[in-house]
C-alpha cells in the first residue's frame, strides 16, 4: 500500500520546545484546529486490520518529531514510541488503528470512500465505524503534551500504535513480536475507547471486568435428508437444530450464577433449500460472551454437552453426530485494576469536574487491550476509559423514544470528534502525569 506523503496539517509535527503555564485542557483547546485536520485525514483514509501502513506512518512521524524513539513494523504494522526521562515507572499508552469493512453513510464532507477486501475475502467500503481515528489523534496529542512537559514527570513513556484490534489479533501479535522483551515492560497500561452511550466529552471506566471474552462458535448439525411428505424416512436437522437453540438458553438462565453475566446468542441459522425438501444439514453460528476464564470454559463445555445430548435424544447415529467448532484464537476479556481505576477516576474528577468523570458499568463488548495486562497480570495495573461521543440532546431523545443512537460499527456512527479527542487526550495525559509525577 502506498505510504501517505505527510501532507497533513503541520500540527502533526509541531511540538513546543518547553511546556507553557497553561493547563492540559487549555493546551488541547489551543491545539484542536490542527488535531481536527489530523482526525479528518485519518477518517477519510481508514485501513483494514494488518493493513494500517499509512496510519502507522503518520503516528510514527508525529512521535519522532515529538522526541520519541520510534520502532515500526512491530507485530506486522504496529509502532512503538519510547521516551525515557529518568528514573520512575513505565507507562504504556495504546491506541488502535484499524478500520472496519463498512461502507460509510454518515454524510460527513470528509467521509471515507476507501474500498478494501476484508479477512472474509469480501470487497466493501472501509470506515472508522468504531472511532479508532479519534483514538489515534488523541494518542498523537498525548505524545506531544507529555513531551512538552518533560520537566513535570520522570520515568519511561511507552506509546503503542496497535493494529488489528477489530479482529482481536493485534495485541497478541505485538506481544509475540517481543513487545515486552525488546522494549521496557510497563507498570501501567492505559487506553480509551469512544462510545455513543456517554455524553460527549464524559470519561468513564468500569472497575474490575470491563469487556468480555468473545468466542465465535460454529455448530454443524447433520441429519438424513428426504422428501418433506415422508418425514419418517429422514432425520430432520432443522428440528434438531431448533431444539439445540432453545436448550442453549438454559446455560444463562439455569447453569450460570445470575450475578455472573453471560451471553449465548445464536446469530445465524441456515438450513434447507425448498419447501418440500428436508435438508441433510443445518448450520448455527453463535457469539458467546463471558468475563472469567472459568465461566468461559463452563459455557463452551455446556454448549458441546447440549449439542450432543439433543442429538442423542433425536436418534442421530454416532456417525452423524453434530460438529462444534470454537474459533481460535478468541478475544479474551479486559480487566480494569479496581483500586487503580477508582483512583484514576477520582483524580480526573478533580481536574475535569465531577460530571465529566465517572465509574461506569461493565459491557459485553470485546477488546484485545486486556492482553497487555494479561502478559504479566501480577505486576501490571491497567485501565481502559470510555469517552462519550453523543450530544446530550440526542441521548435524551433516544431515551424518551426518539431516534436511537447509532452504535459502534454502525455506518452512521459519527461521534463529536473534537470532544472525544479532547477528553481522551486529557484523560490519558493527566493520568500519565499523575503516575509519573516528579
């Protein structure tokens, strides 16, 4: 892929020689026109997972010009920027870079017109439908702010531009490529993700489990096909698959502690070709969500048990037993260190205001940021913040029965980018400065 020749606004590369007396929030407000130029450029040129060469090059140049030592192509297309500034803790700040195979329908004047081929081999539009363009822009601003305030902190700042978050492989790829052996192992890991669920510019974080294990499970139900008028000569896989779908609901309702949230969703059911033909197979596709590794194992074992049990009850012979395939690798859950998260939110409330920082509930979405902590979970404290991107009036209208908010991954998702970038870079910078304060 052609590398962008860096004709973006000069705000990418200009870093003050010394920190001014202005607050972090004031500095961000002053920088916002240039940051929006960067954002609009990134938004217009999204790249799919492990194809983020242009985005990575923009971030790498910005970090170099801010004074970081930068290494590119870590974990295929990832970048690592390190700034050593004396003795102290090592803080990792991560932004994800990839877009999604979604054709944009926001109507923005700088909407993406890019096309690409997804990992499924399907050509489609490409869009930053998950807001990673805001993450990258805030990462650039955080790097600049921290470099300009070197006299306020000591330690090692370790900034990561991560590929392939959308397919759950980028963090592992970087770790496997020596992220914690070639570079300093962090004491703290920080990130944020935009969300339509919070008002624009509001920062939130869940204590403990933040995001879920995400498993994709395929079930191939086999049968004996035949004429729809002579069912006695068949073993109907649609009836068996339907029984499996209904029985799977008892995993959440009868086998898992009600205080331990889980999701078992059958998202796809395909079978048959014609009204009067009983098919010889049916296919189910499931998404399975959990928090702890123990609960995950219980769910997956339960799915296999139910599938086999229902097949036996339906009289399916051994040579036609259903096949259950659990996709590997899977996205593992993300855990926010509880005390560290509470301290971070408490501090942001003092700097940003009580209404702009809050503890939020856990969600069942998936994120591979948790891998950076799991690599040494006994010694790394971690938090991923949410940053709201929806206007208050639209949130209020949605709650009162009006137009629903576009979700992440929607072709209509267009956050209030200046507020997401501002609050995201402010939260990351303030948190890093607190951890590394002289």
